[in-house]
C-alpha cells in the first residue's frame, strides 16, 4: 500500500515566482505548500528596515517588468499593491556640470537631448518606435512556453507559432529583431546616436545585471529585456511600489493564502527526494520530510541541480552543462539612510526636484562602462564604478522619517570572485566607500548626509537570497541561455530532467526581473500534466 502524500505540490522558495506559481496551482485545485528558507517570503523582492526608522527594498528595487496579467489574476491591487510611476525616467549628471534628463514626455526628452545633439533629438521618435515594435513581440513570447529542442508535436507547433509571429513583421522590423538579439548595445546605439550622454543613458540598461562590456555581442538584448515592461498601462515606464518591493510579494502571499496555499518560513530544503527516476518530495534541514506528487523549484538552477539533488540521479552531460551555466551579474547593492536629499552640482538644491525622483545614472559614456568592465575583470571591481541611484522616499513617504530619505545604490561590475586572494567579507566596505565617493563627486553633500547604510556584495546576495554567483537574474541573459536554451536545451518547458520535477524561477524563460512570468508559465505546464494524470494517483 502506497504511503499517504502530504501535498500535491511543494514549491521550494517563496520568492515572487514561487508565490505566483503557487497561486495558479491552487486555483486549479492542487493542494500546495510553499517552503521558504528565510523568515520572510519574497526572496530578493522584500522590504526591510536597515537603519532605525528607515525601510527600503533590500535587493530588487524598482518596478516595470511585473506583468499586468499577473497583477490582475492575483488581485494584487485588491491586496493593497499600489505602483507609482517615476515622474522623470532618468537623470544623468556629468562631470562638466551639465546633465541629461530623460522624460517625462518625448518632447521634454527631445529638448534636453537637443542641447547635446539636434540630430539625436530628431532620431528619438524613430528609435522609440523601433524598440517598441520589437518589445511588443517579446511581450507575447514572454507569456508562452518555449518549444523544447527535440520535443514532440506540441513543441513543433509552438516553434511554428513563434516563427509565424515574426513572419508577420515587415522586413524592416525583422531586421530590428535581428539587431536587438545579436548585436552589442554599443554597436546598436552608435548607429543611432552621436551623443555620448544619450548613448550612456540608454546603454545603462544593457549592462544592468550583465557582467559584460556594452560592446559585447548580445548585450543589445539585455537592453531590450529592460524596456519590455510597463507601469499602470504605460509601456516602457518604471515605477515604485508603495511600501517597497516587499509590497508586491506580500500581496502575492496574501492571495496565495486566500487560495489555500500553506506557506512555511524558516523551512530550508536540504534535499530533493528521488526514487526510481522521479521526485517524491523534499527533506528539510531539520530532518523532516514532506512527500508530494510534484516538486516545483523557484531556485537558481545551479543551486537546485548541484546542491539539492545527488549527481547520480542526473545524466552526466546534464550535470556538466549545469556546472557551466553562467551565473554572475557582478552586482553590488547599497541601501543608505539620508538626512537630506543629494545636492547635485548639475542641478543644485536639496529641496525636492523632479530629478530626485528619477533613476540617477552615474556613468557618462559607453566607453566609461567598458572600462569599468575590464577594470573589474582585472582588479575585482572598477576603480570608477557604474552607479544608479533611486530615492524612493521622494515618491513614497512611508519609507523614512519626515524630512529624511532612503536611497538605493545599484552598482555594476563587481566580480563575484576577487583576484589576489581577496574576499568580499574583507573588501565589502572598501568597495562601498568607493561607490559613496563616486556619488559624492556628483553631489558633494552626499557622504556627509549618510546616517546609516547596508551593503550587499555579490557574495552577500548569494548567501542571503540564494542568488548563485550573486546573479540577480538566476543566470546570464546571453543568447546561449535564453528561450529554448534556458536553462538548458531540452528543459525549456519548465520540466526538469526527473519526472514530476518542475522549475518556475528566473532561471527559466523569460528570465530575470520581477515579472511573475516564469511562475505563471510553469504553473500552466504543471496544471496540464496534473489534468492528464501525469503526477500520479
């Protein structure tokens, strides 16, 4: 007689995709249990107090890619989620005291860009139209399960459908798709514009979470990946969740519980239980076991396959390729509590101004970004780092005491493995001080205004959030790790190499960012198998 099953589905990891997947599974009638290692659900999308009286989004920090279908299906607004659009998209202060502001309208951007290049200002509408044309295709593909290489008829039909979608584009649009999926961001932007400042403002998206030069082939896709989202129906916009990114995952958790999902925190999974080539449940670090008809992993694929499943249960080639799955976004994260707003040399004043509510990019050119990359390859981090600062308290006064502010510093090109025997535990503060000094060169009051800070090195991101290699995307967004090859060819349909094992995290299509789409898509495949009796009696 078979042993009783504790639950239909165990979801490992209570990050946003795990919660999304759990909600859809429960809606379909499955009994679902979510296991989260930390004391709070949300994964990297959490809001925490880091200095007395100051709260901020700890790791992920801004909203755009969260899919509107997920927002509606999970009733996130009914659970209190409110997203405010950035009044200004981006602000790029420059060493000569000038600055470039992107937004709030196209006309505003054109006027700002014209001070640098009239030609570039005239080209902006065509550039935006080109990006939006390709982004529209990507939005459709992001909601679909990629065809599996070597799959059956359904995979063949999916491949044909994707091909037909591209075939409907005119020839010029097809060329745009080819450019954005194969070229470097630098090559693309150099062909469109002449102003270093404008190319830097746009090119920053190509190196966010991407340990590469902006001239690395394929980096144009990373740029595209960051612009296919929307906020409150406005495509390509960015915003702030009131209450921080944790407001998103708390709303998801509320809906999950409303649908009957059991969520357990402080529950670290130590091992996936396998018998006769099929998963049977999980073993926790405390020694207890939970049996399940299927196991759904919201973890980085390398963490799942190389640490939670014994190698003998997997094909040798699969294990070798998973070891080579590239995970390193070279991201360095600082949250700071401020006594006053930054007083930028390019835009003076500590009273609230539109540029304080923007994404503030401190990287004046593509050449600067390229040097930062090669510097990090040589020295571990750039001596002139790339910094983006957001000050969410300028639009959300729940995060800081009256008159004070919190800022997120999102910094690029800090290698996970440091050379010369250095380690991040000893180097964390040195690197953080360099970032603070970089901001201070643009806003000379910044350093003195800091009341407290919390620093997360790439190693801290791995240890605290399970982001292997410190990779915020659960795997590089390179051509060999996208679509049908994410995480590996043959497993792009959210099904693992063992029966009843599924993946729903950012290491699957369509990749990283707080989208909810991997969880949404994975749930669709699990429910399909459930209804066809493939999860067992």
